[in-house]
């Protein structure tokens, strides 16, 4: 199995399309085509914060229509889903930018996107197991004891938010344990969620969220090669948004 797993796009549609092309993809009759038969996949959170979240949603709809969607939903996906359902969610931490885009659309198009996103989200498993279980794509990661489970509050919290302590940082972000340092499973786990300057390979895991929306870069992890390909961000650089991990 040959896949290219894209890190958190967060509305950076132009960077995504640049990387999509750099990897050798093109769209043919509504399907992603690659000369080597590779498939695109995503660690989640393609919306919020960046300038073109609606375009990213439309791209996912195209993949879903073609039966080509390999996507692990993230916390921003979950919050947008709850907003689309009409739940009372706070318009902050990036959701406000997606809502502003939606509010700028004609009513019929906005409603169409709302219904399509609900259908898309409800079709998704909490994480993806590929290549006979050798590869796992989980937005914020997954611990070894949760692999194989399909539901439960602990699983949902872990894959959407990471291994949180219950404490919060001054900017409101949750404090997370460095779960990857404790992971010693056989499955190779690809995740994102926490922006890092460069792909972080620890044990049999890799974080590929290289903070495109914060001025870093957008990265895709090629599997089974386990090599990274990136394009630079077109967004302003915000160094305080990147996490540093001790060796």
C-alpha cells in the first residue's frame, strides 16, 4: 500500500494544492490520480484558522464521492460538526474563520455544504488502520492499549485531543503528556494536532503537523517509505504556536 498522509491543513488550500502537485498527483474525472498508484490520506483538521476552509471541505467531498477518502477526524472537525448540527459551540480557536467563510456564501450553497459535511463526518471512523494494521492514522495519536477499539470516551478524547492531563496552558490549550515516548507498539502511527517545526519521529510514531497555518510548512508523510515532503507556508510566522519537546 502506497499512501501520502497530509498533516493538518487548517484552511491552507493553496499550500495543499502545491504539495498535492509536488507529490505527483492530479485530478482526473473527480479522482486523485498518481502515476505510481499512490493514494492521499489526512490526519484531520483541514478547516479553521486558514483562509480557504470551504475549498478544503469541497476537496474532501470530491474524494468521498469518488470513494477515495482516507481521513482521520480531528478536534476541529468534531467542533465544526457540532456547529453544523446547530449545537451551541464557541466561535473561537479558528472556528470563527470557517463560519465567516460559510456566512459569505449564498444560502443554498451554505446549506449544501452543511449537509455534506455532516454526512462526511458521520461516515468517518475515529482513526484509520491501513496496510493490514501496520499503519495507523490518528489525529492526535493513540496509545497501544486503545488500538483495536472503535468507541468509548477515552478513545475519542485521545485521538481528538491527545493524552491530556486536565490542566491548561495560559493560552487555553490543554497540557498534554508526551505519549509517543511511551509507545512501543508494532503499528506505525502517523498523527498531527500539535505543531512542531519539523516532523518528529519518536519510537514507531511520527508527528507531521508542521504548523502550516502558523507560518511553518505543510508536510506529507510518504508510506511505506516513511519520508517527508513539504512546501513552505504562505501564512505569517507565529513561533509561539510551535511546541518543543525535550529529548
